[in-house]
C-alpha cells in the first residue's frame, strides 16, 4: 500500500473518530433545564360582610295615646319619642306615672296610664312596660341597668361588678361609689332606682 493511500486511510479514520466524538457528546448533552413552574396566586377570598346592626326598633305603644299601634323607631329612642309617634298622649293621660326618659328596646311595650287608673294592665308577652317598677340596683342585670338614662353597657357592668365585690347597696346614694357615676348622672337616675325591700 502506497504512503498516499495510508495517509488517506489515517485521515479518514481521524475524521471518523472526530465525528463519533462530536455525535457522542451531542447525544450525552444534558437536557436544558425546564422553566420554573409558576403557580399563579389566587386572590384571598374576602371576608363575608358583617351583618349590619339594626338601626330601628319596633315598639308597641298603647294606653292613653291617640293612635295606639306598633311603631318602628330609631335606635336609642326614649318613651317620649314613642308617645309622639303614636300621635301624642290623650287629655286623660297620666304622664307623671311613667318615665318619659326611659330608653326603649326592641319589642318593648309602652303603656301610658290614664288619670285615676289604679294600676296599668300588664304588658303582653315578655316585653317590659314603660310604667314598670323602679329598677332594683341590688338585683338588676347589666341589661336592666342599661335601660337607665345615661347608663351604658360598660357602666352597667361596673355597677354589677361593684355590687359583687362590695356587697349590696344599703341606700340608693351608695351607687355614687361606683366609678363613673357622679352627681349629674345620679340626679338623672335617682327617681328610677331602688334598693328593694
């Protein structure tokens, strides 16, 4: 075999080896990395809207009024507002026997007694009457004390806590010992409270 032929064989062998190496590395090349997985964030579900607080109460006004009926009144209305909604009191109404400043509650009955009437008829159901007895500060609950003018839920709780800690009130003036009750507030409620028998 001539030298030229040998050179050609060697050259072709080298070419073959190079091509084989290139093909091998191309086949063994690692796959390109997959793109990162993107998970779209879902918006957080918004909280359910809070139940709106009622702005009116239903009050049954009866007795010595011009138009006895059930009336829808604004929250924090007082007995005087209920009587006005019922067309006002009749000429024979005895307004001195009820507290016109009593704060009303939903489903409450306001009974306006007539002059000379022995006792007002009992209210229907469990709704309290506006002509109810004085509130016993030694026994009343927070809800009952809250009906007094100027006494909110927090102050009513203070009264109950004071009573629990220090014992029953011996006279109505003792309520002045409760933090938050001063002379002005006491003057508003003194005619509506009692310490009981």
